[in-house]
């Protein structure tokens, strides 16, 4: 009987049970709603699109946020800059895996001068974070692209070349 219980509990923690949720669009309101619906361990897929985000997406649970590639899912900062915070904040209340992948961030400074204009901030505010990964994204403009605060550690793994950015970026 104990073996059956242990096997059942092991299956519950299996990532095979994680869901993939597709955001209806790359617009911030749709991505926020999809992230809100996601359970810990799920993948939220942002579709192809070039959009402007005038706000911040907060990620406070374990999940994968995946675009279609840095030349296909592109998030722009508004012109003139009215949104001076990051596009994405990662600040879960426990040390859980969070991944951001396959997104192009256009953080271009449109004639305005800011000391800090990150695309992503990782803030180990309530706990030490050691499982954060940002990979296969592109970053254009800004003073800092990924900022780490407090007790936050992880990997930024960029193997993508900026020359692949589409025209008009």
C-alpha cells in the first residue's frame, strides 16, 4: 500500500502534468490574464506579434513564459515613454523555477533619459531565488536589460545574434 501512495504522490509532482496555456494575443492584458490562470509549473505561450506594453507583467509563481522567438514575439516600450518600469518582474514568494524565453524586448530610449530602464527585474524580496533562467531573448536599448535585486541568482543565456532583428525595430 505504501508503494502505491508514494507512486501516486510522485506522479502528482511530475512535470508531465503541467499544462500549456496559449495567450490569445501578445497584448499585455491577454498575457496577464493567461498568467493568472496558470498553475505553478505551467507554460504560458505568447503568440507571434509586435506589441507595445504600457505596464508590467508580474510573475510570482513557477512557470515558463515562452514567446515564439525573439524576431516573432516582440514587446515594445511606448513612445513617448510613459511606462518607466520593467516589462516583467519575477518575484515569487519561494525559490521556484521561472523561465523567460523566446521574446524580443525593444527597450529603446526614445529621446528620454532614464538611469534605470530594465526589461526584466528579478527580485528575491521575500526569499532567495536560485532557479531563474532568461534565454533565447533579444534586448534592444535601455541601460540595463535584466536586473537582479536582493538574493536573486540565475542564468541569462543569450545565444541569439542581434543582427537577426527585423527591419523597423
